C-alpha cells in the first residue's frame, strides 16, 4: 500500500488574539490551505455540546466528517473539540505573552461569551460584549488572565492523550525556520525561499482596531490569579 502523501490534518489552537489569522494566511499562501474560524465556531450551531455520553458519538461523527481541504484550521474555538479529532491529527498550540493577549482582548472587546462560559469554568461576569466593556478594567483583566490559563491547560490536556501530534510554540518566535518545520510536520514541504518571501510579505498586526488599549500589569490581578498566570507563563518561557 502506498503511503498517504496528502497533507496531514491539523488545527492551530490557542486563546485568540494570538496570531491565528496571521498563521492561517501564511500557511495558505504557501499552498497548505488553512481555514480561519470557519469550521469550529459552526459546531456550536449544531449543539451546544456538553460532551455527555450521548453527545460524544455525534461530536466524533462531526469531526470525522470535516472535509479536506482545507487541511487545517486556525481557531481558538477548537480547544474543546480537540479530543474528538481523528487519531493522528496535528495540534499546533500557539501561545502569546499573556499580558499582550489581555491588552489586545480588552482593546478588541470580548466576543463569543456564551461559547467561552460553556466550555471554560471561569465566569465572565457579563452576558454580552457591551456588558464586558462596562466592567472595571481590573475585573476584565482578572477574567482574561484566568481564561488564558484555563484555555491553554485545556489544550494541553486534550492534546496530551497520545492520540495526536503536538507542537507548542510562541507566536513571538515564529520565523521562516519555524514555519518550515510546521510544513514538514503536516507533509506540505515548501522551498525555504518561498517561506521567507511569504513571511516577509505578510503583516503580523491584523485586526488591531478597537477600543483604546488598557495598561495591564500583574499587580492589578488577584493574588491567586496572578500566581497561576505567572506559573503557566514561566512554563511557556514568558516573564511577566
């Protein structure tokens, strides 16, 4: 039997506001079709799912029916569904400095609040984007810090079961060499010159419009939240 030489199915998961739009664009421009927040957000319209036994078979069926191409999708909403992906799927866990994430999310506003609260055990303290915008900045920052910790831990737990490939990296470290390694991993190699050209020609700062940015410091967070954030940030190579 000939080996399957098609690109390997993959997801790029993280917390949002972490460069997923950028990565989807880079990979797609290099010939490895990567969607962005198209398939996984649509699953919520087929649910909602609470992963009870009667739902598990349905979720797995939806994952198996995910038509290729595109060969992958970059979507922070993928995190709750990773454990239902077909065996051998490559999970790219993309992270960003948590303080930069918090500032960016506050500036952009908080979206998908029902989705977040359904799958993450952190109360948002509001029901919609306007409600979040009305919260004191320190309360917003505390929620987003907790979310960053819990959402990334969810990805780690789901991808660490041994059924999937797993690569965690910081968006700040992404360069042509890193993208080349990603492409090799998903069986979609590309000449180094092409990778360098696309990297050089793709704007990293996308979707930057929004509210004025709030100055976020660890001191404005509750002590327990600050410690949890510092611990996970240190694991990922960040000093906050």
